C-alpha cells in the first residue's frame, strides 16, 4: 500500500440499520369508518321534521263543529242569518220581485223552518183549488195585506196559478189555485209549506172578516180605522 493511502473498511456483508433511532413505529393503517352511521343521522332528522310539519297541518286544518239549534240543524252565524223580508212577526209585508222569470214555477227559496214564498204564475195546467191552512194580516193605515199559508208539493208539479178575492159586504173570501207547468214532470213526494202575499188595497173604515174558500184556515178579523 502506498504511503499516505487509506484502506477502505472491509464490508461485513450486512446491511446497515437505516431506521432512525428513538422514532415511534408507524401504526398499521386503519379502515375508514363505515357510512352507515353518517347516513342514518340525516334520515332520522328528516323523519322528525316531516312529523312536526304533518302535526301542524292537522292542527291548522281542523274546523270547529257548527252550532246547532234545538232541532239539531246547523245555524248560521249572526252576520249570515238570512232574512225573509218580513217585520219579525212572520208576516211578509210585500211580495218580492220575481225578476221577470217566465219559467213554470213561481217559488222562491225559503229559509230553513219558514214557508216558501211564492207568487202566482198564470197559465198552469190542470188548475185546482188548494186548502188554505192559515191567514195572517197586516194593516198600515187603511191598506190591508194578507199572508195565506198552505201545504203543497214541489215545482213544477205544484205551482201557484192564481189568487181569487171575493168580497161580500165586510166578508172577504180568499181562494188559492195551483196547477202544473209540465204534465210529464216526475216530482218527489214531499210536503212543502208555502206562503203568498195578497194585497187587499185600501179598505173603508170598519171591521172585516177574512175566510178561506177552501181549507180549514181559521177566519180572522181585520180592523180598519
């Protein structure tokens, strides 16, 4: 070996340990958490929200039970109570305008529990007298207005055709006549209470008796002063 040369160390045939001393070992890789729990939480929250929303809709859509009268029929609120055009004692003070209706019937819708207000429609078929059940009278000055009530059927099978007024001294006889506007009509068999307004006009001062030409209506006395 020449002077000044340095011999390289002899290899022993073993690989040197290159792991840093004092370092912690790397832990084995762990499996990522499954997605089951991650998906379950939003699903549960959605179910809770839907349950709350359905409960709120059910509570908001419920309506109070309607009030009923002593007969069990629903009653309208005070602001919706229908009126019959009368003066509160069951007497209709004037007949309504039929609006030019030229149909076969002269009936107007009645209030529940009240007779159906009708006006005569002449020209009916198979006209016949009907039995009057009750009279009511209203006197304004010397003008006298009557209400005549009777039981009838539904239109067009039973239509008021005419009203007759026969006066003999101080006795006034009222007659009602009904007919049908359609001979081929088929109507349900149901009783309908009806009322019509009869204007007797101005009468001379005195006491008058109103009687029915047909029926069991009690005669009434009318005083005109």
